[in-house]
């Protein structure tokens, strides 16, 4: 049986969330890199496959899934087995909590990071204002609340919500700094996630690459 194919970029936090999920369940993917800066996601072939022209995009036989959160849930459900069920629980209440944190990522964490990063990376903007940074940092207050009495975002078990949110948070924490005194639980969570044996290669390196690119593009735009 052929491996599921993932169109992705290491710069992309949502792509890295899917890669973390695949690593956690021991699933090997056929990786098909997409260069966003060169517009490879805007080719007619890619847009036909994914009208949103976003990555990651998963092709698994006849199945085509175009959202990272949906991909993570699908991979655990189809390939995770009983040993990894806690990553996306079948219990309705537990699953609803994971879904809520996934929406927190897509609706707040990633949306606000994109609002800060995208104009600089793609449109020549020089705007890295205090207001935009503070808008990202407000999300840390939400995370701190969820982590107040538990190790992970949905309790004391690791879930795909942790993968999705950590990929986003670590992609912007050089710009939208995380105060260690104001957000001790968030910092502890980040350290816990970094202990995963596959974390460095799968998330940290791509996150550092994205942050370096953002700073370089901001400097370049401001020098014009």
C-alpha cells in the first residue's frame, strides 16, 4: 500500500503539526515539499487539488484533506490504533475539548501570527508594531489558563492540540516574547514538548528557520 502523501513546508507551522502527529504514531509519509516563497502553492495543478491553495495538504489514495487540524485527526483515527487513541480520544467530551483547542489554534494563535508575519514575508511590509505583537501575546494568557492545573492543553495526556499549538507558538516567540514570570505554565509546557524525541528535527528546526526568515525580511523591507 502506498504511503499517504503530504504537501508541506518546514517553514509552515501547520505542516509541522502534521509531521509531529505522524512521528508520534510512527507513520511514514511521502513528503512533497512546496516552496511558498516561490508561489508553488499557486500553480494551476496545486489549486485544482486544493482550491484554498494552502499547505499542508494530504493525499491518501482517493482521500484529499486540506486543513492541518483535520489531517492530524484523520491520521490518528486511521493509522494511530488503540496505542495512540489518547492523541485524539474517541470519548465525546474529551474529543470536544481537543477540538476546542484546535479551534483556538486556527482562530486565534495561528490567525494572529499570520496577521503579523504574512505582510512582511510576502508584501514588503515594515509593520512589526507593538499592537500586533501584543495581539499575539494575548493568546498566551488563554494558554496559561488552560495549563493552570494540567501538563498539556487538554489534561495530562498529550494530544494533537498540543502539536498544533506548539508549532504555532514556537514560530513566533522570538518576536512575541513569552514572559517567563507572567506565563510560567506556558514555558513549562514548551519545555515538556521539547523533550519529545522527535521534536527537534520535526518542529524546532523549522520554527527557527521561519523566525530567522521573518527577521531577515523585516530588515530587508525596512532598508528599502
